[in-house]
C-alpha cells in the first residue's frame, strides 16, 4: 500500500511539472517580430544592449516558466515601435550561456518558447 501511495504521489508531481512546462507554447525564431530577432542577435553577440536593465535576473515570480534556481533566467528588452518606454515585449533566456529562450509580448503574462 505504501509503495502504491508513493508511486501515485510521484506520478502527480511529475505530471504537474510536465503540465507547467507545457503551458509555454513554442514559436519559431523566424516568426518573431523583427525587433525580437534583433534582440536575439544582440544576446548571441553579448551586447551591447540599448537598455540599462537588459541582462538582469528575471525572477519568474508568477511561475509561468519552468521552475529553476535563482539567477537562471535573464531578461532583455525587445524594442516596441512608438513606445515612450521599454514597452511590454521581452526575451527571457535560461542558463549561462543562454540555452533556452522565451518571448513575451505582454509583459510576462504569457510566454512562448523560441525554437532556434
């Protein structure tokens, strides 16, 4: 009975982790807005970045991205034409050097994993 209970708990936890990761849809890099593709090129080159806050740690407070250790995620601004400030668009990278890339057009309300 104990083994069955442990197995059920394990399946529930693993399923929750998979569901959390699957909430993030994917988008090919070629389908991103031109400004996002430019930001990806800057990230690949290591900068220079146009905004002072580019490259800061992204906290993932809303837990919309898969859970990782603090400092794993970094965020970069995607310029928004006509915006007087940084706008709502960002690319969030994971790992160092970046191994995973996410795009948000709505200031962290939703993310799409970038396929490169």
